[in-house]
C-alpha cells in the first residue's frame, strides 16, 4: 500500500502537504527519510490535524519542532 492509497481523499489532501513539510524538515537535518517512513507519516498526520505527537522516542522526530509539538512519554 502506498501513501496515495491510505485513507479518504479529504484526509489525504490534508496529509500530503504536511508530509512534504515533515519530509523536507527531516532532510534539512541531514537525516535519512527512508528508514523513518512510518514515523514521518505519523508526524504528518498529527501536523495535518493540529495534534501533538506523543512518543517514547522523540529523537526520531528531531527537527520537526517548528511543524508540530513532540511530547516525550
């Protein structure tokens, strides 16, 4: 299943621009986006809906603090 196959069309329209921002921010930190696909999709979903992202490993989301709030649990 690819990114374009996930969820409703309205949901995807909100998530795509958020994914682009998250992807670009990850690459700007010099980190690979390949091994972080699931993390980036989750972060993009949270960002698209204005939600905080709760995680046990905030190091996976370094560089996204200007896009969404990452909360360590």
